[in-house]
């Protein structure tokens, strides 16, 4: 027996979800435990993430090499499912953890056996995606700015954002694109500063080209990898200096040939015990923040 495990995360135009992948991992784990030889097939996009873990491209799977094909998760409907029946016609085909919408659909009847999570007339089963325990990865909030036209020819914002995007894409982290901009009219944006602060406080690291991305991170005790997108340094560098915060790179460093290495080194420091301790020290000192400015304001208001 040799089994090919596949699903919507395997086909070229399928929509891969975290649930699809976790359900697939639940099936693969059971096959390993039972000593069943198997391969897990992925689409070209998902192979970028899961190929290094031993997965194969579905297009490269030899139909003659498998006695069984197991389709995991998702709805049993659509042309990609019917194409699997045609391509692997000689194999015994089983579907598991799937939704059956129409029992008479050829996508359904083409399987020799169907073990549904839900189907007309039957009880629902818990989804297989809840079975594996995903490994925890760092949660990284990313605050980028594309504006700041006041810096004129010194702006490197677009180049820095592209470099950071390329670098972040190579990290095994949960990266959240965030913004300090508020808009109470649109639920997709935070309405209040408290909402932004609540998200920041739950992050492991902040990566930011925004001054307030840096400030809000340090105020919450979260290490920040700050990148100044202004040639020669602008307000991000100035603010990092005001906090005596070492987690800063200039745009010249990020855009250099070894820019990814510099980012890796700063990110590793932010993730280290030293980086966390420095961020907590900054948070603890926040009570004194701005006292001099506010005293100067009060004096100016008293001046005739």
C-alpha cells in the first residue's frame, strides 16, 4: 500500500486554508502511526512552505505509484475533485473530513468511500483541523509608512518597504500588517488608540518604519526593530535616540547588499532575552516620558 494525500491545498487553483493543511497533517500523522507509506501533495504555491518538510508537487505525482488516494477536507464539489478521479482512476479513492453538499455529485460518487464531517441526513463530526497542535511561531506586527513627503529627495520609503517585505516573507513568523492610522468608519481599521495599543501589547516583536510603531512598542514593553526610511536619518532615528533604543537600522543598511543579514541580526536581538529586557526597561521608564516637554509647555502658558 502507498497512499497519496491531497486536497484543495494541492490543486493548482484551489484555495488553501490553515484548516485544510491541519486536517491534512492529522491524516498524515495517522498514516505514519499505522506505518503506511504515503506522500502529501501540494500546489506550487503551498509547496514553497511545505515542500521542505517532505511534501511533493501534485503535478509530479506518478498515478501508477499509488494504490490509494485520500482527499482531505473541504467541500466535495467542483472540477478539481473530478479531475483527481480521472487522473488516479486506477487507485482506490477515499475522502475524509469533507462536506458533502450533493450526494449525487460525480465529485462525491467518484470516491470508493467517503467519511464526511457533515452530509445531508447525518450527524456532523468535529473537523480534523482541531486535532494537530500547531507549533507556536513569533507574532510580529508590521507598521510601514509610504508617505512623509516632507522629506523630499531623502525618502527611501518604497524601497525600504519592498526590502522588508522580501525579508519578512522568508521568516517563519505570523506577520500582521498593522497601522497606527485610525478610522472609526471602517471596522478594518482601529477606531481608537486603545485598540492599537491592545494589539501591540500582544505581539512578540514589532517591525516598523513608523515613529509611533516604535513608540507604542516600547511603551508596551515589546521589542521593536525600527528602520528609518529617510536617507541620513529622520524622526525614527531621532526617536530611537531619545529612548536610547539600539534596535535601529538606517535605510542605507537595509538597502545594502547584506541588508537581509543586518535585519536577521537585529531581529534575533529583539527575540533574545537582552532585547526583551531592554523593551521592558523602556516600558518601566514610560512614566517619565515627556515630562520636560510638558513642563516647558506649562511654563510657556504662564509666560505673559
